[in-house]
C-alpha cells in the first residue's frame, strides 16, 4: 500500500474510531520514510495469529520531534505507540508521559530483549528519567552518529578529524552545517573542552549537561568565529551540495552521509565521513507507549514485532538507517568485503572483532570509545535556541542564495534520475530542533 492510500485509510479510520472498539485499533505515530510499509498489514495478520484478536493499524507520520511531543503533551492525543528521539524520550520520562513496557508476550518470543544490542541498552541506561530507567519504558529502533562529511579531493583525512574544520579559512564558502542547535552545540562543547577531557578533568558525558550561561556564551563565541566561513545552515540540502561539489565540508548525520557518499560515487565524486578526535555524539530513536494510549496490548506487540530480525532487516533496507538490533542476521545485511575490518565487539559481542562493514554505519570500537550522547536541555532550551538564532543571524549572502538556487534545480534533476533507487538512500529527516 502506498503512502497516499495509507493516509486516506488513516483519515477514514480516525473519523470512525470513536464508534469502534479501540482494542481493535492501533494508532502508530512514526517518522516519515522510516519503515517498510508492507510490514504494516503483516503485523495485523501476525497479531491475530499470536493473540486470536484482530487489530487494524492507523499509521501517521511526523517530521519534527516537537510536533509529535506537542500533540501528546498538550493535545493528549491517544496514540498507542510513537517513535521519538533520545532527548524526547528523556523529556517524556521526566514529564510522566510514558507507560512502562510489559515484556510478557505469552507463548510469543520476546524479540525485544533477545535481540537488542548491549551497547544500545547501556546507552538507554544513561537517559536521565528522574529515577526511571528508559529501558523499562522504551525500546530502541534506529541509531547513528554526528560527524564530518567531506570531499576527499579538497580535504585531507587529518583536516576532517577535528571540529575546528568548520572555522578553517581554507574552506570558506564551502562549509555547510546542520541547522540543528542541539547537535551542533554538543559537538562544539566537546571541542572547547578538548584539553580538559584529555587531562581527565572532565568526561564527555559530563559535558552534555554543560548548559550554563557561561557555556552557552563560549559555544556562541566559537560559532561566531566560524560563521564567516559557513555557506549555509541547512535542514536537508547540505548533502546535495556535497554530491555536487559545491560544498566540501558538512557537519552532518551518519544516515544522510551514507546517502551522499553513495550518490557521489555514482558521479565519480569521493566523499568520506569522519568522527573528530575531540569526541562526538550518538543519537537514537526508540518506540514508547504514551500516557494516553488506549491499546497498550497491541502497542507492545507492535514493538516486539518490529524487533524480529527479518522485520528489522526489511525496515533497515527501506529507510537507510542502522537498527539497534545486535543479531547476526541484521549484521549480515551490511557486510561488505570491500570495507576494512572493524572491531564491533561493543555492539555484537565477542567474536565480532574483525567485521568488514562501513564505518559510517558502524563505527569501530576505537571511535565509539570517544562517543557520548545528548540530553534534554530542560529549562535552558530557550536560551540555547536564542543563542542559535544569534549565531546564524542574517548569514545568507548573495552567494549563498545562488548556491541554494542551483541546488534546488540540480536536486530536482537528481530526483528524476535517481527515482526508484531507494535502497539505503532515504536517510533524510528533520530529527532535531
């Protein structure tokens, strides 16, 4: 079923849902282009086989975390299962907006706990939920990193191994940065305290809670220095600039970078992805059951079904991101003998210390040891967003507008040429705000 039909069906069901038994309706709220849509009717059939009960899925999508959160927090929408990012899971836990996830599935296998990577479980343990463990309230779905996408013809590997590349005058007018205050701030606070981390005076994890006025001012000063070299603050078009070689440096997410690297290779352009030495952040999206859910049983079965290895592989193939599943079946979908061997023992366990897979998708253990994860900014969110607005200012020069205009035209052409070639190339979402 295509997206148009799903939306029409959802609209019709929403209108009539008040008159129907909600035990037979499951309302799912997920990111756009973040699932193999053919698994939806398969879940309905599987659910009936497992429970003897019928269920019909109402599937809706969002593009920004805060849109989803507002509907639940302020509108008390009765979505049964949603897929927020890590910091929103944290905020929802703190605000008492989530229900605990019961793992009792009767005779049905518990795919959630059987297949979840230990690395992901540890990361969810670090989510600060006011005494609540996020693993009791959420289950990871996809994950990735924030790093530097760069053109190997103009940028050396060494130059790309530091966040300082965004204020390197050598690349003036060729730098694009994600228009994401949260992701950019988190990398720069690591850069500013590079010596403190190296000396052991502070950890990268500690720095993710550094949001005082002084910290904000320090990051703002750093980014203000970089501003004159930045060609654009972008929500989605940066990867296209990289493919077309109008951009040489892009602070970006791993999923978008995989898309760009693949697209560029078809045009003879070599793009690479680096995780700077100062440290970097990992991010996660996960399934949760909101406070106002009405079909909790079907919701937990939905999460369990999407944790089944064969379903995981299909969803990964459809959306282009990397699953939190630590099973051999999932890893096999990514193995590429042309890649250098990586130590993935942190994610898959003992025996996976020499796996040939893209380091953009699965960082080597030596890199992941420098990783940290972001947290909800709580009361300081407004201050940080205001800082971000000041940093960007009116930075769009005439050259920037010309570049963007060219990108739009070229992007339309690229869509026409690449239409239908979707495998691992749909990694593009407005994840954060």
